[in-house]
């Protein structure tokens, strides 16, 4: 799975919105994207709930329905579980990633 596949499914504007949202959440703790910067951006946005709360989706310009995006992420479980960069560590400890990737995978 690649950024291009995401953009094909949801649109280039949505891929760019997710990347921009993740960049806004950089804080010196979870800034290493690893080998795939888009996978990192998706995981940071999951951790921050960027498409779960209407005020956040509006702020970030994310128009994809959360249900559609979460279903797509579930289908990408194997790709996501190979992430080798940082994540939102508070979200990781809280189990936020577990439903999408599996407990203890990241």
C-alpha cells in the first residue's frame, strides 16, 4: 500500500490533508516517519483522532467519512503493522491502535 493508492481511493486532497495534519502534530517526540512517511502520517492522525471528531475534521480539511477511512485502514492492517517509525505513544499505551492493527503489533 502506498500514498498513491490512498490518493486514488480518497483523493489527492485528502492525502495532502492527512499529511498536513500529521505535520501539525509534530512535537519532538513522535516525529520520525520511518521508511514510509505516509504510513506515519496515517498513524499519527489515528492517534490524534483527526477524522473522528467533527471539529478536527473541519480544522484539518478531512472530508472522508470516518467509517470509510477506518474500514480502509482495517484492510491495510498488514501494511500498517510493518511501520518502523514513531507513533503517538500516548495513543499506543491507551490501545488506540489495537482495533486497527492488533494489540502489541507496533
